[in-house]
């Protein structure tokens, strides 16, 4: 008689806008079911479930919420209904041809997500105080228990998910008597702090690659002792087992999204996220902490394995992809592009990389012909001193050439910008604005933010080198603290924010379709695909740089002296 399989339910908690399915739990499902035949893995995207249950019904327009709710959010029910229809692809003409209306819809969703996240946070806090589950959390628990789990895994990549994940984990452990495993990129550096903040939320937190540790936990009854990459309570204190990073990542196989209805995500066409490598090939940016989550390594799937994965999804009718690698190295990128072309795969995708001169016109042509519609580049600054201090390894003039060549190849340029890196002066920030303005014919969107000091970053480990003379915790969080700092020269934290806010009109002017399409990157892929590279930059209206930061550009009295930094 065949033994009944045990059931692992893998959960992605709310709340963010679900334009595509979660990758992490899908990768774990594929690996666990291949490696452990006695286990069945069920995926539960509670993020999507919550959205579908609180948004107005797309057919009837009925809403579970009163007019008071919409007044508090600052939107109307009709606007939210229209936004939901546009993002679900029920009115594709607006996404593709009416950027003004699309941008309004994007703004509506931004307000809605922000308000609903706060509402969920309050519900989680109420559960912690009263032990009475609020309605939304009750619904989430009902969805989980309906799948009859033997144990549960919760994967979180956004800090906004932490309160809900912790509340669900605590209930499932205490009331349902289930083993709860947690993981995800936002817990990589803060797992020990999270367990102290929410001590009853999880039996084990997995850091680093999750596949093999989860397999071992399922095989040994959930005992984390000696399992690489696990963090757990032992003898009244947190224990952290060192992670091990598997070199051959081909063995992780193909992500399995089965059980998730891809047609119900908030994108007109399904877009599948894929991870073709783990870690970062550069690993020298002084502000970054992301590459440490992969053990300071860069591990790449073989081309045969990547093509196998892509063929698998193309056979299912999926042709749109986001390659969510930290960065794809130039040499690997051109090999990948040629492999996609040789396999005659008709796909579209976007990816991340670093704009250096290795991206020649010939390489960019290959990448464009393989289906790439836009690239997200780590520009960060238009000032050479700041780029060097960041450890970017890029040259301003060469970056400008890469932007021109990428545009000429038919690929849209999206650029990341960090304002106010420590010791950056007002005028050096203006250099970045001038770089963007000078290259506005080639840059399609900016992804921007003021500098934030990360606890685990190289810059935080060597304050003196970067002109930081004092740090403090501004606010405690479940995964550590938000850090404040004071610099010996350059713009202060307050001035950084002031300059950033003044520059927003310029940042927002770049996208030739609509500024918020850049925010919803999956939608940007569909827009570029529809327009076939024929964007209309003449629709853009750029403010004059002198009007953005007049005090910076016209009055040297505002310039602060750069003090010589001690290496």
C-alpha cells in the first residue's frame, strides 16, 4: 500500500503589488519534490489572495469596504476598480497607449498598497496584544489550513511582509502545532534580530541558498542542529549555523509555479522571474549588502541548463521573463544572448548589469536580438570621485557611451541613481543631474533614492575612509536598525533629502511613456515590447537644471569644502 505523502505549504505573505508570481517558493517546490518523493509541496501566494479579496470585484464593481475606507486612503472606489482592470489587462489600450491614465492608475495603486500595508501592520500588532485574530489574518490562516499542511515555510523578500509573516508563523506554531520554517532575502542579515523581535514566530530561519537546508529539515523532522545556514533558538540564545553555498547551481533545476494561477496576477501577460546566477560578479560596491547573501560568490548556471529552463516555460506559452540576477556579467551576457538565438527562442526579457565599456555595440546588438527590451544599469552617480568612493569601477565618459550604444541597439536604458553618498557635495550631486540631462535622449527611466547606510555594508565597517564621524540607530526594526550618520564634509543627511526632493521633477521626467511604468518594471517590459523600440521621447518635458537646484548651480557659497579623506 502506497504511503500518503506529507505536505509542505510554502507561503508568500502580503503586501506588495503582485505583477508576477513569487520566485523563491517556486524554486523550493521544484527542488523539494524532485529530491524528496514522499513530500508534496503546495504554493500559497497570500499576497495575491489578499489583493484579490480587498480590491473591488472586477465584474460587479462591488467592494467590501465603505466610502470611509476610500476617503482615508485618498482614492475613489471607481479609480481603484479602473486601476485593477488596467493592471490585470482587462483594458490593455490604457497600459499601452494612454500613459496619462496609466500613470493615474499607478498612483492609485501606490496609495492603496501603502494604506493597506499600514492596516495589516495594525492588525498584526492587535493580534500580538490580544491574541484575537483580526478578519484578514483569519482569512489567511483559513487558506493555509485548508491545504492540510504537515509543516509550513514562509518566504519574505520585503520588510513590509515581516509583521504578517511573524503573526502567521506564531499562530501556526502555537495554535495549529505546526513546524514553521522561514527564509527569504530580507532575513539574510537580520535573522537573529528577527527571532529576538518575534521569538515565537519560527522554529528555524534559513539563510543563504535555501534548497539543501530545507531538504535536510524535511528529512530529519525539522532538527536544525548542524544544518548549514540555519538560525534557531538553542539553550536560551540564538544559534547560527554557517551557510554552505553549492557551486553547481544547475542541480537546483527548474522552478515550479504549478498551483499558482498566472493569469490572475496584475499584469496583462504572465511574466516569469528567473534567477540565472547567484551572487554578484563584481562584489566591490561599498554601499551594497546584497552580494553577501550569496556568500560573496558568483555562481552561474550552465547555458544548457538555462536554455532547458527557458524551453520549459516557452512550451507552456510563457514568453516574457525578468532575469532577476544581481548583475549579469558582460561575457556571460553575450554567451547567453547567442544561446537564446541559437535555440530560436522567441522571448522578451529585462535584466540587470553594470555599465562598463565591455558592453560593446556588437555585444549589445546580440543582446537586443535575443529579446532584451530594457536593461537596469547601476549608474549610481555622474561624478567620478563619488563613483570611485562607491567602488563601482566605472568611468563617467564610458557610461555615457554605453547608454548611447544601448539605445542604438534598440534596448531601453533604465538607470539606478543614489543621491547623497557620504561626502558628496551639492555640486557633485548636480554632476549626476547634469549627466542625466546630457544623456536624456538615451535614458528611458530613472530608479532613484537618497543614500541609506546599511549595517552590513563595507562603508559601515570603515567609517573613517568614507568621512563618517558618527552613527546611531534612528529606528529599531525586526531585522536590525535604520542607521543615521554624520559626515565630516559634504551634504548632511537632511540636505541629502532636500536635494533629492528638489530633483524629483527631473527624475520623473525621463520615462517617455509614464513615470510609474518605470516603477512597475514588468509593465515596462510589455510597453517596450508593444512599441518595438519606437518610443516617443519628444513627449517628455524636462525642467531646467538651474530650476531644480538653483542654489547648487548658481551660488558657490553653498558648496562645502571637501576634506581630504584618510584611506
